[in-house]
C-alpha cells in the first residue's frame, strides 16, 4: 500500500557564523558564499545564539540582510550562529510523493496496481495462502 511521503524544510540549507560588527541586521561572513549557495530573498533565517528569526531581504556573496524578531537583541553579534532555510518558514512544505514503503519503490502517475497496492510483476501469487513463506519460497508443512 502506498503512503504519501511529504518532504519539509526541516534541515537548513546553510549555516554560518556572523563575522562582522555587533548590533546590525546584516549577517556577514566572507567565506559563506551566500548567493552562490542559492540563498534567496524571502527565505527563513534563524539567529540560533540570539533566539531570533526572520526573512532574508537582500543577498550578496558575503552578506545577508534580514529583519529579526523574537530574540534577545534581534541583531547580529560577532560569533552568532545562523541557520538559513529553503522556504519562508522552517518545516515549510517542499514536495510530496506516493511511496510504497514496504517495497521501497515510488508510485508514479500511470502505475497499474492491483487491489492490494502491488504492481502485477511484484504480486506474490500465493500471498493469501498462510502456509507459504513468501514469493518462490517452499510451503510450510
């Protein structure tokens, strides 16, 4: 039987340490390569040290501008740890696909499945017989 597998943005796209002046809204790190790593305007950013979070408003290769709220100072301090995600919210929806977890294959549109959710080539013809171990296996005595 297939199950809808939903993928969320629960793992950050990039993490780095702020290496710039204290008290600003610009996260700076000359080694981060923010733009090259695909960081975009509108994605979620978390200041793990401060406890604040917000959205990216501008990106260059060495800095990210953002608005922060919900933390102690809501600014960047040298040494703060940042986590940047792929969507506007952590755990935001990325994609979904039907997957048959018991067999390890994905169900795609157009697949023909029998009433038990098996592909015809994967069906165990004697699965209803409780005296067999599995496909191609000997019967129990």
